[in-house]
């Protein structure tokens, strides 16, 4: 049986919300932090995501399309996902829009945290995330097509 005690600490996320994490107390009474308790970790993950978005924006055409992202699975997934993804900068300018966002013409829509709407005879659900960073605000919008269920009302 272990004599170690656990303590729950609140760690700020990039969104500003506090998330509970477990902190381990050692026998000598000092607190030991796990690597995932690093409050800057969400910013590191965001930096990786933004770098991948930059790589996708620089891809080539035709057979060279994946040359810049050949060794980057995150960039590949961002560009090939079937939902529309739009990332806007501090002034609302579009920094990234994947092929589905362009095909469904979603870059012209205003940012909203949540919205269901119809466009071109299709139903969509948009979910948005705002991130306030020292450099300004970033918004992420993910738009999914709502498929009609064969089991529910039509």
C-alpha cells in the first residue's frame, strides 16, 4: 500500500478556463509535478497546430501537392478532413480554410460559437472556439454537414 497522497490542483488552459489535475506529494512533503501539469503546454500544442496550418497553406499543386507536408501527419489530416475548418486572425482575416471550407463557401460566414443553418439545400452545424493570445484573438470554426438520419423524422 502506498503512503503517497494526491492533491488536485487547477491549471489554466489556453482558453483561460481552469482544469483540475492531480499532483503527487512525495514522502518528504514536497510536491512533484507531472510533465502534463505544465500550464504552458496548451500554448505549445497551439504552436504545433498553427505551424501545421502554415505548412498546408504552402502546399503545391498536382503531384507536388503533398511535398511540404509529406512527413507531417497533422498537416495532412487538417487538409484532408471532411469537415470544413476555418482559422481567423485578430482582425477576422482568414488564415486557413481547408478544401471543404472553400467548397462549401464557409469563409464568408461570420464567426459564431454555435449555429445550425441551411445553405444550398444542405444542413450544417458550426462550432466555434475563440482563443485570446498575447498577439490577439484567434478563432477556429469547424463546420459539419448534418446528414439526415433514416431512423428519425425527415
